[in-house]
């Protein structure tokens, strides 16, 4: 029980993403490079494409957990990846209005979020919902079949509400690889995405690539807030490219 508690505590700290101590100088310059295969998607976002082509507003709702934020009062919402996603999309799509809002579902499993999805969508008509899930389930060792069922039900509810959907999986940390078993949750999210023909933004693989390539040191126990901002900035940039590519928008339509 003590080891389980320690694992959960470690993951809770990870979900807040990066505590505050001075950042290392070598973390300052990053390129946000992501291999093309990690941003490739065979499935599309037709409603996003229609909004861009018609010049209508692009309204995006992020349904996330604490890792959708930066865990410090000194960092504004604009520094977290949803804020960076909005800023970069506005740069790439200057002719349309881009609005990104966030609904934090803290400490909820996929099944718990899915159960409230219809109510969550009341009064909202987003073009796209980005559903970030998996971390809480991995922390709690939720039965993978229950997790898959929860994700499946949530995606169905979102599609019935008339929105495009992107699934985003849990974040990667080399410090927690021995504490949780991520593959069952990663695999089940991939299965649900394929079954419902929705894109999967593989945050786990992208962050693992950054760690293994030396782009970021995600192993160090304590990270600076500036490093947290850079990780979120890179995630926002990668996600913006993923959205545009999945919408099959050509360069001319981006201006």
C-alpha cells in the first residue's frame, strides 16, 4: 500500500507538471521538433475543415485534467498548452476567429467524465473537442476494459453532440514508468480512436521522443517553471499542426 501511495503521489506531482525551482541553462533552447509519423493521422476533422474554408469561427473545447494547466499561480493560462494552441492557431489561421476553452475534470476517470459528457456539452457548440484522458485511470489501475468502455462512451456522446473529436493520451515521464503500466491505456485509446474514426494525438510518444532525443530532461525530479512553459509551448505547437493537418487544410486556406 505504501508503494502504491508513493506511485500515486509521484503521478499527482507529474499531473501538475513540473514544480518550481531554477531551470537549467541547457533547457533554454528547444526546437519542438516532432517526427512526421507522430503527427500523421489517417482520420480527418471535417467540421474543422468546414469552419476554416467558410471563414467561420473555430471553437475548440479541451476536456482535460490538471496536466492541461501549469501548476503555479505565477503562470497565466496563456502559458499552458490550450492557451498556446489558441495563439499558434491564430497565427496560422489569421482570417478566422479561434477560441479555445478548457473544462478541467480533475481526478476523474474516463468513465466518470463520460457519464457527465452530455451535461458538460449543454450550451456549448464547439467545432472540435480535444479530450485528454488516461492519466487518472493509469494512476488508479482502472480495469483496462472499463477504461476502454468509458472512452468509447465519451466519444459516442461527443459525436452525437455534433462535434469533431481528438483523443489525447496521457503524458510521458521516465520517472513513473516503473510505477504504472501505461500500455493498456495507450492501446485501448488507440482502439477506440480507430473504431470511431477520430484522430489520436499521441502526447505520450511525443514527450518520450523529446526526452530520448535530449530536447527535454523529463527524468529530473524537480523542474523549473520555465521548463514547464516550454514543454507546454511545444505541445501547443505540435497540437496546432496536428489539428491543421487532420483538417487537410492546404497552405492557401490558412491565410
